[in-house]
C-alpha cells in the first residue's frame, strides 16, 4: 500500500491509510508590512535545501540567513539533520532541480553567503510531528524574502521533492489546487508523479478539496479566472526562464602524487577533489591512458582504485563533465616497479608496516577492496555512489 502524504494548508500530514482524509483550516496569507515590496517579475531565486538541520530562532521572523522561523516553537527550536545516504540525498536534489528546470530557480545544498537572498527548506528530523511539511504562510507576490519552511526526512525523491517544492511555493504565493498531477495538489503519493502544470486549476482550501476564491488573486488572475491558479505560469512570471549552467567544475587530482613510485603488488587510489557551484551532482568521468579509454562512468566524486596493474610508466588523464556538459581535466604520472624491486630512498615508507588499521594497504594507507572492473589491464573498483 502506498503511503499517502496529505498537505494540509501548509502542513503535509503522512498517513499509511490511503483512505484517510484530514481537514485543516486554510493557511493564512503572510502579514502585511508597511515597507514590503513585491518580487520584481522575472527575478531568479535560490532554493537552499538544508539537509544539515540546525537550531531555530524565534522573534526574528522567517529569516533564512539566521535560521529564524515563526514556527520555531513547533519544533522545540531544533530540526535534526537528514540521515539518509548520498544516493537518497542526490536523488532528492535532482528530482527537485528537474521539477523547476523551466524557471529561474537554482537549487543548492550549500548555504549561500549572507549577502545573497534565498528561500530555505529545512529537510530533516522534525521531531515528534504528525505532519510531513510546514510553511509559515502563503506569501502573495513573494513580499517576504528569505523565508524558511520545513520538510520531513523522506527517503524517496518523488515524495521528498514535491513536499520541498510545495512548502517553498507557499512562501512564493502559490496555493493548493484540485489537480492530482500538480505539485500544489494537497495529496502526495509515491505512485503519482507531480509537476507544476501549465493549466488553470481550481484553488482549494483543504483536503476535502473545498473550492475557495484564493488569497493571491493579484497574481492568480494574471493567468486565470478568480478562484483558479496556473502554477507553471506563476513561477515563470515570478522567476523568469531557466538559468543556463555555464560554470565549469574544477578537478584537482590528489592521489597518486605526481611522480610517485609503487612496487607490485599494490593497490593505488585514483582520487581527486571536484568542486562545482551546483555540487553535489553526477559527473561523467573518463580516465585515459594515452589515447585509450581505461574507465568511464557516472559518479558523484572521483575515488577509484587501480589494483596490481602491469609494471611500467603511467600517465593518466582524467576528464570530467558536469550535468550541463561543462568540462575539467587533470593529469598525473607515476611508475610501477616489478615485484621485489626497491623503492627509491626518498619514497620508502618503513612506518607503513606498523599500521594495524587492517584492510588493504597502499604505502601504509588502509583501503577497502571493492568489486573490480577490469579495462585495458586496469582495475577500477568504484568507491563512491554511482547513478542509480
């Protein structure tokens, strides 16, 4: 039986009983402020999905930069981190990015700088709550900037991403609608894929799907009759079209060290630091020895193993591309000597024999063996999460 998630006027309530329907009062519009200015149409937005949790502060509005929330007391002042694995985290992130790919919304998991405006959804352990997501209000025209809302720690990307987006969208002025395939529908199911739809749909007040005239008609009626909402058109109006990713990643190979020498038998880590403005994401990784492709795969990082290759001199070129096709590369040269050979004096590491950490050993570093993929005499075990 599919778990049902009912989003109740800003609250998403999880239930194992698919026949359960719970009613709550409609979510109130954001309070009026004397100096409040509507979002300038077509202004891009950053959506920060906070998987790390944190202490919440009250008495300072819903200011994301400072973890301020008018709902702080609801969570006893704390949201715990998401404890899922890397695969779950990146799947949720990718599903969220895909759902807003038509708009000027950039989804990140690293907190932006203090001088950059953003919307934050805290995704994690909400404590002993019955709901799965919560927003502070419906913010017509996105007058209140830097809002904070909440999503429980769903393991699945379909449910997790749609609750993230529904709670964020409430803080941008979108309301619930009676259309099961729209993100703004008050019901969620892992078996239904929802998007922001380009069609006018009736606005509803609760999970009884009771029609309501709506609170944000100053925007709704740009595209639909009163009491209806076109979520796709409204997001396009608020944030403009998609923002191309033109920033290339960087790659810095950290192992092996350029010029390093190894003696067989040996297992050599091929690893490096990858950074990008849209980390984490999957990178297409290619490893070349000369003109020959030795490895190809999609990974969230570079952390491979070269196990007992033939003796000889090696120069490897690693090329990565991010999901937008932006490229980066780095090279490393090293030598492998036949079994029984002696390392040059400056590379000998006698202390390695004293390491009692267990596992496979590479110049004294403990390493775990993984299943091998042998290509052109090179064995490349995967050590990081790969694309599902």
